[in-house]
């Protein structure tokens, strides 16, 4: 039951991810990415990472993707005009060949590795309590450093995105 | 409801490769950025699957940190894209070649 559901969700995830990179309209690419992130949250639930699944929807599909859509609409982007020309097609073909080769290679690596089979998870595994206990004990220092990183990112984003008051190079 | 770890890792590998292809074939900086987010998520899936296989939550805590760093990265990256769009009025990666030398 869980395995069949996983296969269904995995197939949908791959289709949505292909939509992200194939759709010429950036807004629709972003919406495909939202779908991909939701489906990945479903995969996380199947892997019993309930806390991470909730964070995935709130932080990724909620906050980060809204930021993306906001910027796309702020810049008023149109469809990518597909560049023609033989050199462009050759490069694109090479990129696809390389990407498919990478996928096959990674899949073979996974096949060769012995990752062990997952037993039944302990009670409360992947819930907010279990993750928070680990986060506030073993990972307390990285957690505090993350807050400094976020502060620096907020200040940096505001400084970078504001209108220039001085003439710049370029 | 036990999902084989190998299957989750396979899905992660395929999603990562799709992200790599997206970075290589698209020329719109924002779409390239979205493909990078896709790769980050593929790796997150590996972390969650392996944490499940080990029966420990450490991997899930790492995913938490990856998400925070991704949020910071998205904020700064999009600010850079807005700033460069203001100066050059393009988001095409081929035209933003000022550092080519």
C-alpha cells in the first residue's frame, strides 16, 4: 500500500519537475515547482518525516515560492524566446545527454550501495518533539548560527534590492 | 507503510539530474534559480530517506538547516537578480556576461 502510493507520488513528482525546466513561461515554471514541493512533502510523510513535511509546505511552498512569484511578476517577465541556431541546439543536446548520464550513474550508485532496509520506526519518530529535542541539544550551536545567517541575509537583501542612490559602475 | 530506501534515493537521483539539466538548458536566471532549488530538494529527500533507514532524526535536522539556508539564499539571490535587472534590464544569463573577462 505504502509502496504503491510512493510510486504514484514519485511519478507525479518527476512529471512536475520536468514541467519546471521545460515550460517556457517562468510563472508556470514557478507553479510547477510549487506542485513539485507539495508532492515532495507527501513523499516526506510516506517516509515518516511529518515535521519536515509541514515545514516543506510552510517554508518552501509558502514563503520561498511566494518570493519567486513576486519577483517574476515585479520584473514582468515574458516567455523565454527559444534561441535558434545550430550551436545552441548542439549545446542543449549535450546538456540533456550529460543530465541523463548523471541520472543513470546516480541510480547505479544507489543500486550498488547497501543502505539497509528500514525497520518500523520508533514511536514519535519524525514528529515535532523528536526533531526539536535533537535540534535544541545536539545541534544547538548550528541553530543559533542560523539565526545570525538569516539576519545577515535580511540586511543584505534589503541593501541589494533598494534603489541605488549613487551612480554605479557598468 | 514502509517505503524501500532505494526507491526514495532513486527518485532523489532523478530529481537532481532534472535540476542539473534545467540549469544547463535554460537561460532565464530565475528559472535557473528554481532548478537549483529543485536540486536542493532532491538532496533533502536523500537526507530524509537515509534518516528513515537509520531510524535516527539527525538527517531531518540537517534538512531543517538546508531549508533555512535555502530561504536566506533565495532572498539574497532574488535581490541580486532585481539589482542586475535594474542596471541591465535583462534576466538572460548569456547577456549577463560582465565577468567573462
